[in-house]
């Protein structure tokens, strides 16, 4: 039995199914992310695990214990919300202590556990400060310390980094992963940020319209998406409408492309191709040519939109400090057949 088991978890609000027969196993010590767009059911799933929402059907087991009917306060969970929910009139130490006081932990043990928690999140020198005297990243770490100090069976994170600026969010991703690994706590994160999910997770559970559409390690999920939604949501991707005929890809424009080895599908399909897998080459090496319709400088890379006979393609190129083709330029494109992922159109719906 897995440490956390969600079995056919379903939640209906009236006639609307927010979560539909969602099943997921999480092993002890794992960091798993529920990833998907707004309205896909990821937060509702987290709220059912936390005990804030009652499932319409399905079961939740944690460490062999059925959580059906168990009040939220008795589930032994640590929870960090998007807003951190710190008490402004309490110091850092008092905020971290709050959950221990509610559990009637003796003063001596409480003091020792607070010290360990603050040391874990590198906030020991700030114990006497108030939340208003802290940066956003420091407040986030206080919220983490408060969740971890009760030694939870499971840590639930609800978009905890979304209120931070981009640079601080990247820094806190590394910090959050360090804290989770040092604490050894089983963690479930809800996020709509693909980069965050890939940076933090042992596994990613991609959700769409209340369903689990893919569950895999970050590299596997990115390289081998299960359908078009997973392909386009977990990073950028080009989707090429085509048919598979006699081991070759035939696009709607009649262009024939090499098919990746081992592709068993025949008939109507979509070929997914990541923008970073496409190269600019000399004309004699090109699979096809196109015209740059837009280019965007992103600092570490360039993003191009290319008008081609098989439709618009996105291409990304690492910024190597050299001149790049401008809008209106003709470019010649190539890629390796093995980088195409063939998705049946039925799976892409």
C-alpha cells in the first residue's frame, strides 16, 4: 500500500464535476505536484485531502488510515497557503509555536522544536521579528516552518510561491526543495507553473477538467507527453496535423516527414515537436523552409514564430551572443525524427 492513496476521488458541485474519479499513489518521502490550469480540480483535490471538502465519492488513505469522516484538525497535516496566513500580531517564533500550543505540547519540547524548525528554514536570527518586518520569501519560510514544526504526516502546498516575484520564486524553488528533502516529509504541491512543478517534483500529475491525464517523473512527462494537452501545457510544443502512412508522416499540406522509429500508430494523428528541438541549418540540410514572422528576445534565448508549408512553428534558440534572423528572413529548419512524438487524435481531445 502506498503512503498516500487517492482512489477514484470524485467531487461534484451540483451538476458540475470538479474532480472525476481521480486516483493517485504517493510514496513516503516523495514530492508530487498536481499541475494544471485554473479550474482543472487540483485545489479541490487538495482540499479534500486536507478535510476542507467532503468527497462525493472515493477514498483517501494516509499511512494506512482511512481519512473518511476525520476532521481536518485531526488529520495531522501541515498546510501552506498561497497567502501564508501568518498572524501579523505574533512574532516569527510565536507564529511557528501556534500549532504546537494547539496540540498542548509542553513548553520545553515546544521551544526545542521551534528552534529546529527555524534552523531548517534558515530563520533563527529572525525569531523575534513580526511578519511585516520580513520579505516575501522570509514570510513564506515562516509559513513552511509553522507547517513542519508539528511534524506532519503529509505536507500540502497550495501555490505557495505564486505571490513572489520571478527572481525570488526561482530562488525559493531551490530552498523549498532543500527544506523538503532535509525534513523528509511527504509533500503534495498544487501549482499551475510548469517550471515550478518540474524543478521541485519527483513526479508530476497533470490534470485536465478533473481528470488525471499523465503521471510521470518530470523528464518523462516532458519528453513523452500522453496527449496534446500534456504536450502543450508542460512547456511549449508544436502540434502538426498529419496522417501516418506506410511508416511516414504526411501533413495536411502534403509534406512527407520521417517518422520516429517504433511509432506504431497509423491513420490520423498529431505530431508533437518541442521548439528547442528545431535547428536553423543550411538550405541543403533543411527538412523545410519558412519565413520569420515574429521574434522575441528572452535573455537566455530567442523565441521565433516561423511561417512554413505545414503551418506556424515555434523555434527557440539559445542566446549565444550572435546575430539572429530578423522578421521577414527566410530560414531553413531541420530536426531529428526521434524528437517527434506521435499522438493519436482521439487522445488529443
